[in-house]
C-alpha cells in the first residue's frame, strides 16, 4: 500500500508544480504588491519595536536613530498600500488616462521621506561628533543588546530587500522598487550602527566616536538613494519625454509599416508604470478611411506588443502630399 501511495505521489508531483505555477500566474499585480508590502510592514513593525527597546535598554543613541529609520520604513509601507490600490483603479470620467500617476506620487513621497531621514541622521551624527571634539562631551557606552539588534536588522532587512526588489521588477512597480531600496537603506544604516556600537564596546571610550562617524557616512548614502528615487519620479510627474533611444525605437516600429511615411510630432510620457505615445503619420491620401484605420491598428498592436497592453497610443493620420 505504501509503495502504491508513493507511486501516486510521484505521478501527481508534476501536476502539483503546474498548479502552483498557474496560481502564481493568476495572482494579480495588485495582489503581489499588497502581499510583499504587508510582509514588509509586519517585519518593520517588529524590528522598530525591538530596536527602540534595544536602544533604550542598551543606552545607544545610534540604535534609537536606527529605530526611527525603521519607523519611516513602516510608514512608507502604508503609503505604498494606499497609493497602489488607488493606481489600480480603472479609468473614469475624472481620470481618463487612468490612476497610474498615484503610484509615481507614492514613489516621490517615499523619496522625500528618505531624504528627510537622511538629513536627520546626518545632523544628529554631526552634532555628536562636534560635541565630542569641541565640547569634550563623553559618549556613553552602548550595551550588547543594541549590537544584537543591529546584526539582526542587517540580516532581516537585506532578505526583505531581495524579496521586495524581485517582486517590484516582476510587476514593474516604481513604488515597490523604491520601497525595496528603503529596506536596503535601513540595512546599510544598521551596518553603520553595528560598526559604531561594536567599536564603542570592544575598543574603549576613545573609539566611541565610531558610532556617529559611521552613522554620518550612512546618512550620506541614504540621501543619495533618495535623490536617485526622486529624480525619475519628479520627471514623470512633470511629464518629461521618454529617453531618445526609446523614441527612436517607437519611430522604427511605426516605419515598419510600408504604407506609412514621415512620422512626426511625436509626444511621449510615462503614466505610472505605463507610457503614452502620440504621433502624426502620413499615408496615401487616395486610400479609404477604413484602410488607413487598419494600418494604424497594425501599428498600435506592434507598439503594445513592445511596450505593454495598457500603453496609451494616439496616431493622427494625415494625407501624403
């Protein structure tokens, strides 16, 4: 009987794999974003509580600052959940181009929060360094619980980054990718905290300055990441055109149709995780409207095959003089 059951299990195993793959494919983009963000928010909530306790019990200002960074992660998770649900709504009378810009707005909000956190950590670290060298303020020795919290944060947040960045790229979500980088910035912040706390504990009071010095370097990294996130998001909100290489690719796809010539007045922009393409094309003025319409439909199908089914396309047909 056991051998028969084993044979049945082996026989059904391929079907189990196929079923699991089908479930993954059927899972909607919004559900994937919601799932990864909910996991991130749960981990951030646990971490920030642990860090605050470790910071106060272990007498570590660096760990308390790291806990504040984790708190900003938790807040951005809530922002992503809110804005992604809005951006997934279909077109309506008030949003004829859809709600995709809400996701770009969420990316901008995350970038601004990161920027504020980075400047805050920079100022706090600089103040401690200034007081140590100029005012001869003795830095307190942190406890081992703060060091344990820093190591745990590095491991957990890096794992959370790898998971989130994979899902973000899979579903092509700027907000999820931005949130993933927020996870990694927290991991790097914890590295600086670990170095500072470890140096202060193991090397003596003269080396306690390592804590604010490491935090200062990490704060600069956080500011850099925030600017890298803000720049493309703000460009999208300002409706900056797509890169020249992309526009040249669009022109090449249009020109693949032998009945179309001289595409001009090309306008492109991003709408959340999709793009909009508008262009004028010229065709033989003697052909029927139906024929010209069929040609434009062929071009639109090729453009959507390249840039996605939700790509907004508007082609204006002009007679070739």
